[in-house]
């Protein structure tokens, strides 16, 4: 039995030695987009080919409008989309629809008894005579 296990271990070691090392996959690179470089001197020379100032002004305004709209579009694309969530509005009813609890009925009963005691107290205060005070002080 020991000979068989030694042979199996030897076979496994041979297979491991024959296998090629695992190559790591190359990372995916995304090329960056860049705007073409524009030389202002070249633009100035091309604009000066036109001699009429009105035509130059119209062309410059047209290019500025196109540039501003394209910049707005680029800014809109970069902004993440916002999810608008409409929450459900729950309107509470003025009266409870559930059956009154024992605790609620006990509290209401205690309130009624307290109100009766206060009302009786107000009536009984009127029947008392005013207090007598001795204002003669001697030193």
C-alpha cells in the first residue's frame, strides 16, 4: 500500500512540473479622448483673409453659438441622472378606526372624574368666608 501511494505522489509531482505557469491577463486600457490642439495664430490668419468686418462678426458669433451649445451638451452628458421619487401621501383620519383600548377608556374616565372634582372645588371656594388676618404688629 505504501508503494502505491509513493507512486501516486510521484505522478502528481510530475504533472505539476509539466503544467505551464498561469499567465495573468493584461489589464484593459481605455484610450483617453483629447481635443485637437488649435493654434490661435492660424485662426487669426484665416479670419484676416476676409476683409469685411460684418462677415467676420457673423462667423465669430456663429462659431460661439455652436461652441456654447456643444459645451452644454457635454456638461449634460457628464451629469448623473437623478431619480425622482414621488412619496405616497398618507392623510391621517381625525378619528381612530380601531376599537378603544382598556387603557384609553380608563384614561378618559380619570379625566372626567378630575374635571368633576375641579368643578366642585370651584363651587366650594365661593362658600368659604374670607380669611381673618391680624395686622397689629408690635416690636
